[in-house]
C-alpha cells in the first residue's frame, strides 16, 4: 500500500515535470515567434519611414525649386518696373532740362530788353530833369512878375484864395447838411412809426383786465346784522384783522369794503365772502378765516409774479421782486391792470429792441419791472419811479433796469437806450384804444378839468393836458409873469390838483415861459 502510494506520487511528479517542460517549451516558441513578428513589423515601419522621408525630401526639393522660380520671376518683374520708372524719370528730366534751357534763353532776351529800356528811361529822365529845371526857372520868373503886379506875396495870395474857398465850402456844406438832416428826419419818423405799429400788432393781448372790486353781495339784511354782531363786535374784529373799513348802509344786498391797500382789500373781500357763505360769524372765526385767506392770497401773489416772469421769459428775479410783481395784479391805473400793463410793456420793449439790434431779453426785463414801485407807493413816500428804482437797486438788478424804472416818465436825463424803449412801450400800452376802460366822455371831462383848473390862475395863457392826463403843460404870459412867479404858479396848480381831484399815480405840471423879440427889416 505504501509502495503504491509512492508510485502514484512519483508518477504525479513526473507528469508535472513533463507538463512544465512542455509549457516552457511552448512559451519559448511563442516568445521566439513574437520576437520575429515584432522584428518584421519594425523593419516594415523603418522601411515605410524611409520611403516617406524620401517622398518628403523630393517634395521639399520640388517646392523649393518652385519657390525659387516664383521669387526669381517676382524679382524680374520688380526690376522691369524699376527700370521703366527710371526711364520715365530720365525722360522727364530731359524735358525739364529742355524747358529750363528755353526759359534761360527767354530770360537772357528779357534782360537785354530791360537794359535797352533802362537806357531809354535814363535818357528820358535826363531830358525831363532839364525840362523841369527850365519850368521851375520860368515859374519863379512868372511868380516874381505876379507878385510885382499884384502887390502881394505868394503866402498872402494863398491865404486869400483859401479863405474864399473856405467860405464857399461852408455855404455848400451847410446846405447839404440841412438837406440830409431833413431827409434823415423824415426817414427816422417813418421807420419809427413802422416799428411801433409792427410791435403793437405782433403783441395782441386782452387790453382791459379785471379791476379789483370792493363790494360784497349779501343775501339779506339779516346777514348785515350778523356781520355787525352784538354791539358791533364782529365788524370791529373784522376791521382789526383785515385793516380795512367795512361800510354797511341802506343799500340793499351790498356791503362795501374800503381801503387804500388793494391786497388787504382783496383779502377782506374774500374773507367776508367766505364768512357769509359759512354763516358762522364771530371774532375767533373771523381771525381764522382772515389768516387762512391771507396765506392763500400770499401764495397767489407769488404765483402771479412767477407766471408773469415766465410769460415774458425773464429769469433770476429776487424773491422780493417776484412778490412785488405779483402784488401788481391787484393794482389798477385808470382801470387798467398794472401787472398786465407791465407784461405788455415788456413784450413791446423786447420787440423794439430786437428790431434795433439790441438785447431783447434785457429790454423785456426793464419793461416788466418798470412799474414795480406801484406795488408799494401807498406805503412809502415818493413817486412810484423812485420807489421802484430803490427796490430794484436793493435787489441787485442791473443799472439799465434801475434806470428804466426811474426814468420811464422822462423825469430825469436818459442815460441808457433801454429807458427810452420802456418809455415808448409804456406810452403805447397806456394810450392805445381799448387799453383802459374809461369812456371818451369821462376822458374828455377829466382833460377839461385839468386844463380849467390851470387856466384859473393869473398869468396863464394856455394849458394842455397830455400823456392821458398824467402831465400838464402850462404856458404863461412872459410880459406879465416873471420866472419866480411862474414857479409859484406851477406849485399852486399842483396843490390845486391834490385838493380838488381824485386820480391814480401822479400828475406832472410843467410851466413854460418864453420871451420872443421880432423886428421887420424894410
């Protein structure tokens, strides 16, 4: 049993060894075959690479030859072009050289001609010099003979001749100047009339604006009693709060509000209207309504001022100036609203300035602010031109604007042309038909009143109301009135107007005294 097992083991071992030898042999054979295959593949790759290298080298040689041929052809073309350009330049230089030679020949000929001309001129100059010497000698001899014959020297004769010529020329110049002055005056009048008509026609506005009313409608007489209140406490509180006088009389359905300040009068009118509509009328309610209305009126004043400035395209105004401008909405002059009048003057002044080649914006600014003093003439002393000029000067306005406000009524010497434009626009706005709601009968009556008051004084020969009643020209008799008496007459007429008449603004009184002496030659 043991021997059988050993035999089995030995057999197994031998079988293993034989198998291992067979496997090793097969492996070696496979490796040998693999090496052979790899060597053949490598040789094929080397051969393929060699053939490809030969192909690339041959291709490179061919490409190089083609490139060389191309470069050579390009070089030959460039050389041919350069050669052609050189030949053209050479031909051009040859032609230029021929031209220069021709010009040189021409210059030589001209030089020879100039030399010949110079010789002729020298000969003529010598002859002219000799002739001039002979003429000067002859002239001196003739002058000596003339001086001897006339008994005057040369200087005296020249002075006499010049004096005679000067007198003749002065006479002719004077006549020519008078002729041209007359023609110029006619031309200026025609052009000025045309410019004014054009400016007025180009600006068409509502000439007559609403005037400030001072009456308030009441529904019944019982409401009048409520306005008065117990023992008059309501009316006293209202007058104290508004600064106006309330007049309640027997006129049915109307209460009159009286006051010099148009803004206060408007505040009182609107406040009283609200109180009547509300029905609650007592002192505390009156104060509240008046305070509320005052704020609304102040806001409306600022708005009116800004709207007027925007309408005429004027910017950069001081807040105080805008407020004063808005107050003009409640100010009237001969029933003409002053704010609308100022806007109209601004437009007319601007149009005239642009027609004359001046600054239209500055002219509109001067025209808009020329009557700014009327917003405070009831509070300050003096006329509205001076008040307006002071307000504008304190508001840092320019000298042209200040002077336009001060001198638009010709009260001072005009220093700026814009003042004359504003004065023209002011006269056009105030005097054209429809600008003021005054009837013709009332207008004539007011003019006659002014003239009749002036003619009552001794020594007055004639009186003329002009500028829509804002100025009166009085002519006194120079034989019966001295200069001192004329000044007294002027002052007395102004005092009589203040005492007897009611008018807005101012009336300027001018007294003229003239002495004339006439003689007749027979």
